[in-house]
C-alpha cells in the first residue's frame, strides 16, 4: 500500500513581505539551497512509497505549481 500525499499550496503572501507577495507566496520563493519550500515538499514525497501527490492550490498558482514540479524532475 502506497501513501497518497496531499500538499496544500497557497496563501496571501503577506507574512514574509517583501520577499513574499500575493503573486508569489513564500512557498514558491527559493529560500534554502536554491529550492522553494514547495519543491522541497514535492521531493520529500517522491519515491516508491508514495503515489503522485494531490496538490491543492489556487487557480492563480496552477502554472507556477506545474513549473516548479517540472523543475525538480517530478510529476503530479
């Protein structure tokens, strides 16, 4: 039996302003080792123990999510 990861990715981008903003919340900003917190989450749930992740996000971030998933060589 494999784990189905669910990743929540959204936000208003107000807590880490000016780095984070509405168009680019902090989970999509590269903060550590050149990767975003979102990409690090995707990589943590990538492997044989997991199915493809279910990503819950705003319609505004759908292309950004796909771009960042592809950038780390994963699928969703």
